[in-house]
C-alpha cells in the first residue's frame, strides 16, 4: 500500500516535471531556420502576413496553406514566423499504416522536436504531456505556441480531416495553440469533405511568383553567377536572359531555383547559361508529359476521345480561361469527380502532377505551364491520328 502511494507520488511529481519541461521548451523554441542567405531569399510578404496574422488572436482559426507542388508553401510557412519564439515545425509523416491516431502521432513528433524522446516520458502518452504543457502556458499567461504541421507526400489525404479536427480542438476551441497546416492542393482537395468553416480553418493559397518577383529572383541569381565568374553583361543581355527563363520555365519558385541555383552552378559561359535554360525547360516538360501519359493510361478506354480533346485544349490555353468545373472535367474522361481526384494523385508524384483542383471552388486547371505544354502536345498527337 505504502509502496503504491509512493509510486503514485513519484509518478505525479515526474508528470509535473515533464509538463514543466515541455512547457518551458515550447515557449523558448526558435522558429525553424530559413536556410537561404539573404540574397537568395525572396520575401513574399503578402502571403506570409496572411499565415502569421492570427498568432495573437483569441481562438485562432487553423491556417491551411495550400498550393501546387514546389510553389513555396513550406518556405512561406517557415518564413512567416522568422525570428519568433514558440514556433514548432514538424514534417508530419504519420502514414496510413500507422495504427496510432493522428493526434498521438503528432504529439510524439512535437515532443521529439523539443528534444524530449519517448524514453523520457516513462510510459506517459505524449499527447497528455503536450496538452498539459499547453494548459500550463495558458495559465501562466505566456504567448501561445505555433505549430507548423508540414504534411508530406506520404500522408494519406483522407486523414486531413482528422488532423484539422485536432487543430480545431486545441486551437479554435481551447485557444491553446495556433496551427498552420501545410499541404499540396492535390492532397487538400482529396482529403477534405467537410467545409473549411466547420473545421475553423482558413485557406492561404500559395501560387506561382508574380512576374516582378520572378524577375527579381532570376536577376539576383544572374548577378550572383556573373560575380562568381567575373562576367560583365549589358542591361539588354540581362533582360533577355530573365525573359527567356520566365517564358521557358514559368514563374514557379521551384522551377526557377532548379535552373538558376542548380543548373547555372555548372555553367562557365553565357552560351552555357542559355543552353541550360533550354535543357531545363525540356526536362520539366518531359516530367509533365510523363505525368499526363500516366493519367491518360488510367482513364477508362471507353471515354470519348472528342471530349477529352476538347477539355485538354481548353486546359492548355492560358491559365485563366483554361479552368473548368471539376464535374465537367471528370465527365470528359468518363469518370466521377472523386475518381478524377484520385487518378490525378496516383498518376505522378509531385511536380509531374497534371492537374490542380482549386479547393473551395472545385475548379480544375493544368498544374503548371509545363503541364499545359504536355497537353498541347497530346492534342496535336490526337489531331494527327
Ligand atoms: N521565398 C523564397 N525565396 C527563395 N527561394 C524560395 C522561396 N520559397 C521557396 N523557395 C525555394 O523553392 C523551393 C521550393 O520551396 P518549398 O519547398 O517551400 O515548396 P513547397 O511548395 O513546400 O514544395 P512541396 O510541394 O514539394 O512541398 C525550395 O527549395 C526553396 O528553397
Ligand atoms: Mg513543402
């Protein structure tokens, strides 16, 4: 009996000390580093403002950051809290085979990020410790922590609702934390059936860079390359190269980075620089062709060619007029809306995804300028048959 009480007192004490440690670490943890030197980082203040705005609001909505692959979602979420404390970033990779509930899995990852590994919990559930720590922070009137949950590609999209429910419970309902969930547009659309308002979530969409931002990004990279190679170029040569990159590679930050900070690093001369732009544009287009081919191979053979041709032609026209309602796009391929969403996700990983489905409006468009070019090629091939 005495031993039992002793063990209980010991456990309660160690529970309190664990909670106190977790609370102290949560308050003090630095926001994730933005690992880009100043010259290479493009501040996207308009988008980052929207992500960080609710940090001090009572009962904050969950911010759902979405956008195409490589649009700069993770970077925007991290840089929104640059220099702040009490910001925990986790690359959330609870996969569908895990039997653990989403909230337990997330809490374990958070405690790991705080340097509190499962052994230190002595059998106590991570979620229990974390919730108690958040309540302690709230009682002490300290600033509530921010959790950035970056959902990786292995995350089953159907689990998105469960994740957002947990964020609502701890965020909007209990006001214990502010949540930022980062997911690709494809995952968001596939995983969410409930309306965002019922999950107390607000959407922040990260698109391709504005033309001026893209020009600034390429100009910075070009000047860096010139400085490193002792090259001097005229204003008009500079403008020509910038225009060429934008027209060939588009304005998505990932594509620009691959060319201007990847391929250019291997170039010694200006002609090589120009050739690298062409080679990358072809490579991006090959990925897109591959993604579209896979999608089309999954579509039932009975689907009418004429309708497919018509919608692909429309998607390949410019990005504004090339938008169609999801039901119309799906019926052109002879499939249901949910099958269209599934096939799009299954057809290709990441940057080769053929379509983007805009959450909320359920409109479909080509996922990138390269996907548009792949669609044009397909249209031409079908027309010549
Ligand atoms: N604001 C920025 N300034 C400079 N570089 C950036 C910026 N945003 C993103 N990048 C670069 O572009 C690349 C893609 O960005 P990021 O990983 O944030 O995209 P993402 O949308 O999260 O991609 P994914 O869909 O693969 O998760 C990164 O390597 C990053 O370094
Ligand atoms: Mg990311």
